[in-house]
């Protein structure tokens, strides 16, 4: 059976090879010598291109590689020219410029965590996949060196942790998060459609069979001070069958909002 993921050594100078060897040790991911064809040995390939850590599927006909890029033109345009307030921020009742404490317990590629941080929130990101954690770490590092001060400031408020979110949520917190955000993996579709973005489809493949642990919502509800926000496909059932206080719907997804009613002791 092929490895889930290998690290490519093709087209690397000596310095890059050393960096990849260190990464391979950290992730416990084997290295693939340049002379071998990736599709014969692994399902996914990690590699550096244009000084960015990237991930791609080796399946025939698969989409191109993805990376975490908080300094992309499209993301920055979205921040500078919002047609309307971000639905995510509206669901979380986060105001621009207000330093809200947010726990993103299912970080993924980090886009939603970045939107929180760009609004002024301080965000703890928890990602259990070592591969996704490496991509996030690379993206945050590059964004911290951006020529755009707003990008640098946003990622300075993002604090990345590796590991299971339930374990993190059960740990002792000096200051409990006001908002806990959950974006459990969408059910994988049998066939990729135009509506499924490339990074989401790759995420579904990478985490297939590694669903979020039961009890994630229940634990989040005991930790959040103000509310828990859960992102779901528009027609999906409620997470753990637990009806929210209210829902904000979009074209393909929705935000289920669980306000924390009794906050007298916090």
C-alpha cells in the first residue's frame, strides 16, 4: 500500500534538501528521491516551489498543488473591498477592531482564522493533521514577512497549535475563548463538481477516514464564554444533532450559532 504522503526532493539545492530532511523528521514523513515517480509511491506529495510549501494529490487528473497564502491578491482585495460584512464575523458577533479571543478548533487551511485575525481578534488555531499544520506554519511565517503591514499585523494575532482540538480544549486556559469556531470536514462527494473548491476537495481526500472526534461541539459549549459557531453545508444535519440558537444561511453553506446563555460567572 502506498504511503499517504511523501516529501519530494526533486529540483532542490543542498540547502533546500536539508530543510526538507528536517521537515521529514518533524512530520515522520519519508523523503522521495528525485528519480522516483511520486504516483508510484504515495497519494500526496509535499514539496517546495517558489519558496512555498505545497501539497498535491498524485492521483491521475488531480487538480494542481495548494499552499497556504494569506498574502494573496484575491484575499487582500476581499479585505479592502468588502461588498458586505463577512458572514463569518456576523455569525460570531465580532466587530472590526475589537480584540475578541477566538479558538478555531478545526483550522484546516486557516482562511477563516485569518478573517478573524484581520478583524482584530486574537486567534488560537488547532490543527491535528501534521501535514496541514506544516502548511499553516509555512503560510504564517511567509505572511509575517509580508510587505503589507496589515497582513503582518493579522498573522501576529494567530497562534498555531498542533494536536487534537479536544485535548487542547480540555487543557487549562488562563483566559477562556469568547468564541469557539468549528468547521468540521464536509462530507466527501463521490464526484468533484465545479462548486467544490480545489483546496476543499484536497482536504476531503487528505482527511478521509479521520473525521472529527465525537463530542467536539459539547466540549466547545463548555469552553466558550459567548458563543460557538459551526460552519456546515447548507443542507447538512446539525452537528451531533444539536439544534443551534439560530442560523445564518449562504448559497452553499451556513453558520449555526450556539449562544452561551449563562455567563454570570465569567
